[in-house]
C-alpha cells in the first residue's frame, strides 16, 4: 500500500473515533493541613510524634524559672519542656491522601503564632485532659469563632476519670455536631482514628458551606 495513502487512512480513522489518548493518569496526591491544639501539657507533641511517618520536627525548650510566673503548670508539675513555636509531622491516611500536622504551642504567651499556623488549615484536633478541661477552652473558642472545623479528642491519662462524649460536650458547651472522641495520644492507631474522624467531619462541614453559598435553584 502507498505509504501516503496509509497515513491518510490512519488520520481518517482517528477523526471518526477521536484522538487516541493514553490511559488517564492517576489523581494527584492530596495534602491537607491539620492543627493539633489544646492546653499546656495536654499531649500535642506526643500525638504528632506518635502518628508521624517522618521524624517529627519539634521546637521544645526547657521550662525556665522565669516562665513559672506566667505559665500555669498546675496538674503537669513533672513536665520539663514546652513547645515554643510548633511541632510538625506527616501521616498518610490512604493512598493519595496525606496530612501535614502542625502542633500549636499551649501557653497564652505564644498565641501570636496561632493565626499564622491556622492559615489554610482544613481543620483542627483539640486535645483535652478531663483533669483540666478548662485548659482547652481557649482553643475551642478560637476555632469556633473562626469557623474552623474541629474535633475534641480526650486524651485518656492514667488516673483520670473517664467521661462520656456527651458529658465532655456539655462541659465544653460545644456547638451541636462537634465530635468528641476518646484517644491515647501515645498510640499511633488511636491518633490515626482521631485524624480520620476530623477529616470526615471537616469534609461534611465544608460541603455544607459550599451548598449554602450556592443556594437553592443555582
């Protein structure tokens, strides 16, 4: 067959059936930013470290005598270090979905960092200690006022009284629908379940907001 004629036939076949394209490429990996917040000594650094698949970045410094006048260490007397900037870790939830974890400092004097850390965050985990529930009030208020989705994860310390999710929700006066889960910040699987619960909750909230912004009939 004439090569030119063969080439024209090939182009004609392509025109009838459409251009032949390679198989669709897999979806691009998705990385989401998550904050881990809560009061001083509640287990934020521990949680980030236990679930991270990379060596976590920590910015811990020894507690100083000067800090004793401004930091409330009641209930965490044996704590010797504190996060002064942030903790950072990463975990892959499933193929194509990774979470970048940013642990916030717990003391009031480092709150100026929170706005920067919260920029672009999908949601947050607020760690709570039932022996000092009041320590997580500021974090709850922060995310509620900024409409950032969050879950409350009760870190079950040895010797602490066990409360049900409903009791903790009432004590913290949480908005209806805010999840409360029990966890052990030292355990990777427990921490991963908390993060999965947050991603699911944040996904529902962002979808609802999108539908509300579109409005009926649009």
